[in-house]
């Protein structure tokens, strides 16, 4: 498969529904599904009321997928069986991206914790109603006000553990636990200074906190003890070097952001090593300024990391700690062209996104209706129009 095609099927986040991963492609923003058995990646067709939607984070239950818009304006609900799409205005649009600290679900409610506002957005999915509760955590640096800078963010990141959402507050160096069942907060002062916290994950009653330079801390929920278990920082302390962490029974895995290497850690000996066992055809094909790993989903046995930048899906087994690389079988170019014409009627194709070879495959199609659509999105009429006037 050619690199341009590989780039078109990248996706930022994913969720698992039974034996299928659902995602939104990063460039055209199509909803796709990946069969974990057949390894086939398919376009989801027959969507009702869908408009291209740039996603950041995704949650799901057995019936629906919930996606947060990158710019912070809306949440999308996609109903899996009916293919219906619904939108909710959430008013978290303080910046162009990175507007969320955490995203949680309990029962019929969705909880969104904005990064730059001391508030909680709660969506009642049964009543289709959005509620915004302000000044929940009154000890914030600027209680009730919007935070304009990264260093002044109310919360920088968090994770859900059962009925509790754990949130890290960088400027006060504290962990805050929000109980979803009682709607109450509890503050914990941590004894070590954590800078540039980029990811928190829960595993066996322990929070694992990752700094973007390469430090990993543990916070024991039961006794509130804390430990620095590894420090992989360089002399320059490169910010954004790492972006995500995964924890298994036998190993801790640090995944790169702008850095090059996957680093593994033994929880017993604290020894670290660089992972080398990539597939022969493995490479990163997204723009260089993108973090290499971002969204993921998990079950009791495995993590699945979305193809944010690589041309493989990374699967990590929680029990044996094996890293498996899954190469998707992509959907046909013809189907992708037709989907493009449906959602982008007045947009031309870019040479950066479509190889000439892919285009020729579709032009040779016998379907006249499809060919007319291809002529239009390739700009044939516009190009000839300009030449006739000259």
C-alpha cells in the first residue's frame, strides 16, 4: 500500500464495540470500523445527519459512540444500529485544540471536564439535555474564570476509574478526585513536583503519571504514597518527547510524542530499554509535528492504540506484555472517492492526499455517475473554465 493511502486511513482515537474498533479518519473525517478478526477497515455508510467532524476523544457504550470535537464546540453521538447522528453544543471552545482534561461516562450521563474552564459539562443522554456547572472546584487559581494559557489550565489531564475521575492540576501540583456518584470533589497534595504531565492511567489501584520529558510517577490510591519509578529525560529535557503510557502485569510502556523511541520499563527492577521489534514495513506517515500516539481504548486483556501516525495499530497484551502490530486491510479507493463526493461537494482533491495512480483507478470505473463525481472533485470543469476565458 502506498504512503499517501496510508496517510488517508490514519485515525486519532478509537473505541471497541464487541470485536470491532470504531474511529474517525484524521484527514477526511469519515467514520470507519475495523474488524479485529478479518483485519479489514471499512467505511461506515448510510449515515443520517452526519457532517464531517474532527474528533479528539471518543467514548462508547453498546449502543452509541460519543465523540468530542477538536475545537471544543460540540459532542457527536453516533447511534450504531440506526446510523443516526446527533450533535450537542458543549461550549468548551477556548482554543483550536486540546480543550479537554478528561471525558467520562456513567449510566445515562456523559461528563466533560474542560481544560481551561473551572466547570463541568454534564450531558443527560436520556433527556438530550446539556448542563454546565461552574465553580465546582472553588480552590482553583482563578475560580470561575477561563484559563488562557497552558500553564494556567484548570486541569491538564485525567482518567476515569470506576465512579471516580482523577484530575491533575499542574499549577498547584495536586490530584483532585471527582466522585461521579455523589458529585463531590476531594483534593490530594502530592509530595513530588510533577511538570508537564501529559497522561494519567489507572492500573490495579495505582495511578501512573507520565511527564512529556520522560518521567513516570506512581500514586497509590489506597495509601496516597508516591514514587518516581523512572527518569528517561535527556540533558535538554525535550518537551513533548513522550505522549502516552500503557501499564501491563510485567511491563510499563512509554510511547513517543515528538520523540523517536518506544521505551519499556520493568516494574520490578526499574530497568529501561528501547523497543526494537517493529514490523519490516513499519513507518510513521503523519506530519512530523503530530504526536506519534494519542487516543486508545482498552478492555480487561488488551490496549488498542489508534493509528495516529504509524501505519499499524498497536495492540498491547496486559497479561503477557507482548506488543503486537496489526496492519489493516484498507477500503477500496472507489468507495473512498464516492464518500468524498458525498460530504465534500464543493471541495477539490489535493495531490498531497491522493496519488495519481489511485485517481486513475477510479476514473476507469464503468459507473458514469461515479465518473461524473470524480470529474467534479478533480476540478475538470473549473480548470477548463479558466482556460476558455484566457
